[in-house]
C-alpha cells in the first residue's frame, strides 16, 4: 500500500508524522511523496489559530482534488475538536483521536498493534514536501497548564513523557540514517519527566542522549518559561547542544499575562533570560508574541512593546490573537478590533526585526559551524548553500562541492537582509 503523509502546524505534528511513516516502512508498505500516487493519505491537522484550522481544511480538500480515489485519514488537534466537520469533508474515511494516534497505522493497515522498532530502521526524511535535514523527535505530549486562549491543550490532554530508552533508540536510528541534528519537541517540553515516578527531567534526557548516541547536534524546540530544570542552561555549553532557547513570552504586560492564564511575570521572564545569557555565550533567545488579546488596551500594549524592546530577542514569531471556540478567552470582554491588532503586530515585528538584526550583527567576522540544509546548483557551476548556525543564524555560501546535510566551519562576512553571507573554511 502507498501512503502519503502531511501535517500542518507545530514540530510535534511533524514528528508524529515521521514516526507513522516509519511504522509504514516497518510493516513493508511505502510512504510516497505526493497525493496523486497514494492509496491512503494521512493528514495531521492543527487548531492553534483560525488560520491553522483553515489550512488544515484546505490541505484535505487539496488532497481530494488531486486524487479522488485516495482514502483520507485525519488526526491531530483540529479533527479532534471538530470531529463531525472533519468527517464530512470529501474523501475522509476516518478521524483518529490524538489518544489513538499511536495505533493509527496498524489500524489503517489492518495489522496487529506494533511498536516502532528503531533498532532495525535507519531513519531518513519522509518523502514529499516535508523533507528536512533535521529529525524532529517527540519526547513529550500534552500540557498541564491552561492558558485561556489555547485549544491544543484541550485537544492533547495532560502532560506525559516518552521513555528515555525509546527516545535514544529513535535518535540512534536517525544517526544511522545520516541525520546530523535532532530537535527535541513536545507540547510542554520543559515538563519532560515530571509525570514519571523516578524524578527524571529534561536535563537527564539530554545527558543520556549525549552519552548514548553519536548525534552531532541536539536542538530544543519551544519551551514554556516555567518549570525549566535548573541545570539546563549549563548543558547548552556543550558543543553538541545548540545555543538556542525558544521561550514564548506572548505579552510583555503583567496584566495581559494574567488574563492569558500564564503563570509567570515579566520580571521572572527577564530574570530567566538574563541567567541563560549569562551562562551561555552567544545564546539566541527567540520567542512567540501575541497581540490583540481581549482587553489589551493601548497602555498595556505600550508596556508590552517596551518590554519586548528591552529583551532584545534574536527572533520572534508575532501573531494576532485568534478567537477559538471552547477556550475561556472567547468570553472575555473588550475584544480588540482587527485593524488595531494588525497595527500592533506591525509595530512589534518592527522592533523584533531590529533586535534580530542586532543579534546577527554581533557575529560579523566570527567563525561558526553551519549545518547546510540546502545545496542548489548555481550558474557559476558551483553549489549555492543555505544552512543554520547552532544559534539559529541563517547563512548563505557557495562551494565547489554539494555539502547538504554536512556541518562546516564558516566565517560570517556580511549581512544580507535576514541572512548572512559566509565563507567556507577548508
């Protein structure tokens, strides 16, 4: 059987799709890179914003248009929360809940339940438009906090951690498949291990990966600013752990944070970031910022903007609050007009764009390791390379060799918009 996989939204969704693809391979079937060639299409949906929900519906309809014979199986947060609407879309034959996601492939293939055997598989990129150099490794799922705007928390349930032995086996498989960098991902990554009786946490997981695998790079995905293990920052000094922390702020105003249900203050957030930067030289701190949350007055926004400017983030995902049915925030008074929210988004993006450029500028003339993600032939019979430093600076360079999925030392020479031009050091 030929199965096409796709996902919308977070890295956790992508990691789950990759695991499903390897279950298909283990069962002797074939993942394919386009819906036209498939018998079954599995789509992992997203509901984090209204736009993500719309993208999920568009993706499903697009697969059906390209292959009207394909049986479409849905899972993920949007189809979990909007089961009837998802089931009614053309071509959809099954909707699988998040709690049943791990047995989706055995059910589709009518096989006994199976655990992915990473000892016999060499992990490689999933065919199709989602091919990536790095591998996303799901280490945790669910969240115990209840931010008032968040639907994925409702859809994914309480926090739960995967066993370290399973994670290590998956990473070893990735190394055998040629992967240079893994990204540890979860709904509430900083909560890893807290549901386990043996007192392990995220630092124990990272240490074990460093000790028991030969992966070249470990990158951490988004982590909430509460509950971070005390020794985490020290581990980022290890050359195999990427010097990047993505810590969602959402708002730089304490009153807005209170309405959001986020158990942290701006002062606590600032102290956390200061400690991390003091511990790790060259650390990139990136973030998420939401504007237009219900009740956000001009005064609150001005406070938030000033705090964001003070923090000097190396990058930010800025987005407008999206009302999501089923969340408490929908019932809050004083929703912000969309035009006002768009203006606030523009102003925040202007500030974070400048701070990101300042971060990049500080590394002019420095030599950093770059993992090349793309290598495209150029008109000069050379290869145009694009990749990332460990601290998340996008770099462009040229080479006589095709160096994709390789790590090279590069001297950073010049700013080019949101990228930097680098010179390969032989």
